């Protein structure tokens, strides 16, 4: 077979070189026709690992307190990169990683769920930017992705697709994981390829419960073994993208207990300890200075003694969760080694996609969604809510969706300032990377200090595979990748700086790097505060981005951004400001703060659909796809058939006890339970039994006013006859859950009402023929517009925690 | 000689553990109390009431009809989602054994699922010992009134109720 033209994808089929006569007489086959494209000779396997919401100072491999023996093993057999950069937000880093292009240029200025109306924020991959997995697949690789995806808009995450925005559409032969920005690790609502498969059966096994990080590795091994059973030679590309260490921080007690007492010294001391280890390891220069604590983070000494154990436990769980991720990546590596293919596999392992996340707010939270729904809780309240659900021993269990306090994240980003969302500073943009490939790396265990960026990974993989970037894909001319291969650094510690310039932008926080200089332009908003008040200074006509604070650092002399040189180098400041604008225009970064446009009156069209009908047993409707009943009056009605002798079970349920609703029958009584993020729980029970036969049941919520989180009155009906009532003082304003789904006829995964937890999923024993949601408009258009605005603002705020 | 004022402290909690911790702390703080009651509701909606015998001795059945409010208020992180977070608007007829069923009836209506309330009555002289013992309430108010036992308790409870409602939004 001749070497194909790989610049045009899909690779054209072989030209028939045989002879086809009218009969077989004299005909000669060309067996090349039934072949398939193969990668160039010697193309290696690739294992690309991405850890979520973690910082430079987390893994022990880079001096952190979290034991990462497998990461260290790979570093000792490969290279450590200590000047590698990401984008300070989740989906943007993933988009850049998988396309080799700057995130805004491919529509991911923000997270995947929320598509905006500007090119840099559409969350829709342009067809002239074919992603890496597609290129590899077309060139003959077997491709698979496991874990977190986060590149599919809300509203497109169901059986109607479109699937070009799902992992298969990006070029993965196989996908097992979740589409959202995060997931429960005990009770995920999973996707396999193009189907929502929901919460695994193992969730119901109390003795040996399902755990997603373990299952991710199991599935990877299964897939790999299957591929090898069929084809011993075909190279593979595995994208192993952990849900860890994003909230909810779910891990078994056994893993968390390994860190018992390890964080009692608090975050200030932890930073100092980490920094000392980083210097001892050489991943931070000996003359580097530890940056100071920003006022937004409390001093550990100021934490009341009675709450110190509450905070320390948060970090113990996070650490155990993270070490478990290392363990499961190690299992995948071991399996590759067992196949005797480890040395034929390029392993690229990035520990964190945006620095560690500060979105747990100062207090941390028993439920990550409290922040996103704007429910402010003090640390004492958080502790009490944790007690409500079993206490701090259960902080990593399915009963909670925990997130640690912001200062732990800051400590995880040691030695840098800030963290996730803050694209202007290294806390949000610099993460550890390890590369292993004995074929080219000989001085194993060494450090590489070239300035790199996540856009450089895809070009590197293509370079190592000997595959050119395609000029056209599906007949569409391709935009060249923006990244540069880092392969030259494998064999040469002194290889030239392959990247001398890079812009950074996340939610208005900007960085411009050039030739060692870094201009940092951070908005004054604290990352976990997304209020109209906090955003007022950034309104159109008010905000002059160039007039805000600008810090200048020279990184070759100042690894941590400890010394602001802006006052001494005004010309350099101006030069980098000008350069940022050039880059911003070139890569579709503009308009700045497009992600938050809803706070300034720039809104997507209002939804026109207000009636939603579910027939049959529709299950696992993803959380961003459910009817948006929030802040409105609404009715949920169901046509059911109740057999003689009665029925029980769930008619319809969304999410779980940490935010959701359920309409169900127990002891013959129609019951409605509504959880306002686990903080407030409301329950109404009918006063008469449900009759047998074909009946219609209904719950109606009459909102008090057109206001977010409005209270209101609930009435239960059987065949239009009121049979029960009650009040809900507060409702969920933005979103019940980041990951849990809605089900008809049962309550899959974690249940909404713990009263039937022992019977989960508590399937309805009659028949649910149809469930209809009727979202009733408020009286005036002005009210509707106001709520639409608030809703969009809330979603924008939610989007920042991707 | 003027009678010593009576104080009634009301604490609101998001967990029953926290309420019981404070209840025990009050009982063990060394001060003399006229009575204490903790009312809580578990996650399945089951109500439990625990109270001291002191209440009976004080003969406070006259308090029937005076409610209390157990609440907490938290300013919104997103002004857009202004939540007047009142946890319960509890009413209790709290201070006599004979009214126990009424406590349950009233509190059952108003204590939120997973929440709890604590009420402590004491002579004002003991405030410096008792108030710090109530360390975990996410909301705490103290009402005060003069007069004889029942009258003072009623007044103090009403005062506390008013303060709680004012804070509770």
C-alpha cells in the first residue's frame, strides 16, 4: 500500500489497481481496497491524562502534600515540566488541549454548557478546526476517551444530539464518562458513546458500591484489551480525563483517612512546607520567593479553634480523592506495561486544567451547588448542614457533594497567587506536566523549564506520530494549529524556547507573556463572587480594561510572580497591553467579559416553549435539559394507571436530596418533596388515598412573586380535586444539580426524599403514561424579562465553576 | 424591690446535633436555668422534643399561645437570588409538661426538616454564663421581661420572638 496523502482527511480510498472485467475471467483483485488507513510506521501509542481542578502545589511529585507515587514514577522515567500553562478554566483548557488551538478561537472562551452569541464563546467547535482525536482516528489510530468531557452545550445533551458536539463527534471511537463539568463519583449520570446510560447498577450495591474513578480505569482496560484482542499493532490514543479533583470531592473514608491530621497545621503553614519541598526537588528555583496571601483568604490563625477540624477534614478528603486518581492512572499504566507496550507509549500527564478551584468560597460547602445558587452560608452553617447529612466522616460520601474552602485551593496552587478563573496569574495558569517516552527521552528524571502551553500538546502528538496537520477535513480548509511541538525538549534540556509569546484571558482576567515578561491584568472581582454589585465596575461604557491594575513580572528572575516591576517599566507595560489587544482580536477573545454579558443586559432569546411532555419511561434527562421550572409558577401533571390494591413509587423525580423534586406515592398518599439544595426541604402529602384506575395527579406551585428563589404555595390534585397543600418558602433559583438527572417512573441515582432511600430507585408499581410540565408565565412581560435576566446571570455564574 | 428580669434565649440550628450540643452545654454550664427545650426534626420529618424538668416547676402553662420564631437570615451571595432565608417560623407552647403534645403539634408545623430550635429561660443574672454556652446557634436572640414567673416568661419569649422575626426577614 502506498503512503497516503494525510493532508486531506478523510484519507481517500485506494485507487483500484486491479482489473475488473465483465466476468471473473481475467479479473484481478486489489486487496489494498479492503484495508484501512494506518498511521505512519513507528507511530507510538498515546496516553494523555488530565487531572481536574488541581494546582501546581498539590502532587508530591512537585512538592505537594498529596502522595502521587505513579506520577512520580512517570517523572522519574521521563521528564517534569515546571513552566507549563493552561487557560485557568475547565472547558477552555480541554478545547485547547484537544484542538491545538487557542480556546477562544475554537469557541470556548468559557465552559461548554453555556453557548454565547460571540464567536469566541459559542461553545461550538468550528469545522475548520478539526480536533486531534479526529485527526488521529482518520490516520488509523484507535481512539477512546474516559471521564470528564465538558465540551457539549446544555440543551444538546440528549438523544436528539447533535452528536458532532459529543466525544464521538470529536473523533473518539469510544467514550465512557460524563458530559458535564463535574459529576458525583458514587452516583454519576453516565454517557456511553451517544447514549445516556444513567447511574450504574453498582450504585445500588451497598457492600461493593460503584465508584467512578475505579470504573474509569476498569473501562479503559476493557477497551484496551478489546482493541488488542482484535489488532495487536494498531496504535491507540487514550484520553483519560478524571473527574477528580473537581467537586464533588467524593472518595471512600479509607483514602481520606490516609491524610488524617496531615492538614491540622492549616493552609498558611502548608504553603510554607510545600514551598520548601518544591525547592528541595528543584521544581521551583532556589531563589524563588513565596507569594503572600491575598486578603480574600482568611489567615489560618483567624479560624476559630472549634472550626479548624471542619476545615482540615475538607482537605483530607480532597487529598485522598486526588491520591486515588493517581492510583487509577497507575492501574492504566500498569495494564499498558503488562501488554509490553509501555515503552511504545507516549504518556503526557497534566496535573490540573486551571489551577485548584476556589469556588467552594471561603467556607467550603457540603453541597457545591449552594455557591452557584447564591446561597450564602457561614462555616458554622456549613458544618451543621454536614452534620445533618452524617457529619464530617461523610464529607466524601454520596450523601454530600462537598467542595473545600478557597484557601485550601490557594495552598494547592503554591507558590503562586490565586487559582482557577484567574488567567492573569500563575495560580490559575501554571500546572505540572510529566512526559514519558523512552524512545526520545534519555536523561530521565530531569526537569524541563521551557515555557509551554496546553495548545502545544496536540501538535506534539502529531509530530511524534509523524502525522501532518491536515489542510482540509471533510472538504473544509483547516486553520493551522496555534501550538508548537515540544518534542525538541525531550532530548535536550537546553532546547530553545519553543514558545516566546502567549496570551491568557479568563472572565476578564488577562495575561500577556512575551520573552519572559508577563503582564498581569486581573479584574478586582474575587473569583467566587459573581454579583451584579461586584460586576458593576465592568459594565459597558464604565469599564476601561487598560485603566485597571496592571502588574509586570519578569519570570526568568521571578518564578512565582512575587515582584511587580510595572512602575519601573511603563514602556514594557504598554507594549504588552498593545500586544494583548492584537492577540485578542486575532484569536476571537473579544468582547471581553462576553461570558458575563447577561449581567449587562445582553441576553439570549427567551425560551418560547413552556409545555414539556414526557411519555413512557424517559430516564436520565441530564440536569441542564430538564424543564426550567425555576422562579415560576408551574404544574407537573401525570396520567397514571393505579392497579387494584394501590400503587407506590416515584412518578417523576429530578436530581437528589441535595437539590431536586419528587412526586411520588407512599402509603397510598400522593406526596411532593422539594429540596432547596439540602438547606430547606419541603414536603406536602395528600390527605386522601390515591384511587385505583386511570387517574391524573398534579402538583401546582403558585409563586408568590416574579423573583428568583420565590416562595409559593403548593397544591396537590387528584383528577382536578385538591387533596393536599403546603408552602415552600424558598425555591431553587438557578439549578438543582450539576450532574444528576430527571427520571419518569423512578428516582435513579441518589434519591430526592430520603424517606424512600432504602427502596431506591423506588420505581412506580402502577403505570406512568405521561408526565407534563406546564411552566406558567408571570403576569407581565417585564417580569418575564427580569426573570430571564436573573436566570441567565445565574447560569453565567454557574458556568464559572466548570 | 424590683423583680429580677427574666431572659428567654432562642437559638436556631441547621442540625439537631448542634442544637443538642448547645442544650447540653446549657445544662452543664453551672448556671441556674428556669427551663430549656430543644425541638428538632430529622430528615424524614420525624419530630423530637426534649425538655428539662425545670419547666414544670416554673409552672409556665400560661405560656400557651405565645409562639416563638426560630430563624436564620443570610444575605444573598447573588443579589439576583435574594433569599430571605428564614428557617422555620416556629410556634411553640413550650414550658409545661402537660402541653407537650402541643409543642409537638406546633413545632411539627413549623420546624423545618433537618432543623432544630432551642429555647432557654433563665434569670437575667445568669446571662453571662448561659449565653456563651449557646455557641453553635446560627441564629440567636435574647428576649427580656420583668414580672412574675409566667408573666415574665411570656414577656421575654414574646420579646425574643419579635427580635427573631426582625432578624429573620
